[in-house]
C-alpha cells in the first residue's frame, strides 16, 4: 500500500504530491480536473510495482 505519491508530467499534471493515503480514499471534483488521470497514474504505478 502506498503512503504517498507524487505524479509528475503525466497527462494534465505537471506535479501533484498526494500525502496521507489511507486504505479508503475518495476522489471528487468537477469535470475535466484530472480525476481519471490520477486513477490511471496510480494504476500504472501499481502495475510497475507488482
């Protein structure tokens, strides 16, 4: 399980640190702000560490 991640130069993100990742997290926001891009980045990171 990740404790924190930093997404750099991925889709709409130049750099976004995410701290305090817990077992259950909610990701919400208006349209076109990067919710799906964030989930894709986490999925890619998880698949690289498998």
